[in-house]
């Protein structure tokens, strides 16, 4: 309880030092406060003092307590209830365009590229608390998995559902994935619009040229970060389908059109990154998270509750009690 109390004028607490000379003065004067009779011998007057005599110093204690409480009251003890509200001044709308072609099942990232991406992207979504996020997935075609929304639970559930299931044609339609993401953001009124485009291959499908899609992003002032996913050299990836419907894995060459991804990023004011393992993928999303800052204004509301009034009342009660005792029980002592 006391840890929540603060003083508005703590300099008045120095007043407690003034109580020291008062106590010293009382110590010297105490013996002279009552009438004394001087005799050559007090042997016949010996006896235990009465209870009133023993309690007489309580008058001084009452006054000392009253003075202490007044000093505390001058220091203005108070409790503070702080409530905080935030206001987003510069919101960001983000669309994550994710390649879900069969090559995303390659195992150069653990357990595979798609699973590693989902883990890292999930953490990224959780950190963008004040932004709206949407998901676009593409392979040989593209479609919107989730429109931009501020409900992170919906986005997380949609991200967890992403898998290679053969519903859309296999291939890598980078241009269509980018164009679909642009279409989701073109009417956004956010101060900043961002696309994070991830792929592990080269553009080999779709009817929209990636450069045309990049021009659309520039026209609508949409910044695009591009990520090339895959180790340098070779990787164990699906090369066929077995009779039981499962993938047959083999060693294949990793091919990423880095020049295309760099040109898209440069044209739209973004950056290109290459993720060759789980750690570098995490670092890339952390870097994008730092680059795209959402401006949040924080308002703090302080509710002060003054506590000095009760101290003054208690001090007055002590002084009144001292006055009553002086003029009744101890009237003959003064």
C-alpha cells in the first residue's frame, strides 16, 4: 500500500529535522515543568509516582505526532492511477505474397521451406499489432487467402492452413502473385502500403509479366520487399510423385531469379533479401519489421488522489486531545 504513495512536495519532509531540537528542548525542560520542593532530606517522601505522573509525557508525544502529521500533510502524499491509451498515427497495410509451389517442400530449410516460412511469418504477424495484414498465395496461379484485416487471429489461422495441396496448378507465377497483392492494396487508405513477396524459383507460369506487376505497384505507391528462399547450390526437393501419391525426393539445383527480384524491389523502393537457411530467414523478417515502423502516439492519464486531508484531521485530533488533558486531568501540573 505504501509503495503506491508518492509526495507532490517531498522537500517539506526536511521539516522532520526540526523535530530533533524540539525533542532535545523537551528533555531539558521536562524536570522544570512541575513545581519542586527542596528539602535537606526526602527520605520521608519516597513513594512510587502516580499513573497520571507517568502518563504526563504523553502530552508531548501527542504534540510531536501532530507536528509530524502536519509536516507529512505539507509534503502532500498522494496515490496515482495511471491509464494508458495508444493512437496509431501512421498505420501500415501489409500483404504477404507466398509461393506455395511444390518446390517449397524442399528440405534445405528445416523441416522444409514452407514450414520454416510459416513459423517465421507467424512471429512477424504477432509483432505487427497495430497494422492490417493480408495473405496472397500463388503457384501457377494466385488468389487471396485473406484480405487485409486487423484481426491477427484470422490471419494466423489462414497462415497455418497454407500447404501444398495441388488445388492450384504447380509452377511459379511471380507476376500474378505480385499483381494480386497489388490489387488487394491499391484502394487502401493507409499511410504506407507494403508487399512482402517470397519465392524459391523463377517466373515460369501465369499471364502477367512480373515487370508489369512491379509497374502497377509503383503506380499505387506500394513498396515491395522481395525474398529469395533457398540454399546456394543443390537441395533435396520433390522430383516426382510415387504410385501411392507421395512425393519422390531427389537432389535438384536451386534456381532463383535474383535479378528479377532485385529489380522489383528497386523499382518500388523496397529491398531484396536472400534466405539460405532458417536463421537468415528469421533475420530477414526481423529486418523488415525494423524498417517498417508504425508510428504510435501514447497518451497517459493521471488520476491523483490527495491523502493529506486525513493527516490534518488526525493532527487536529491529537492537538485537541492534548488540550483536553491539559485543562482537565493535568490542569494542576501546568
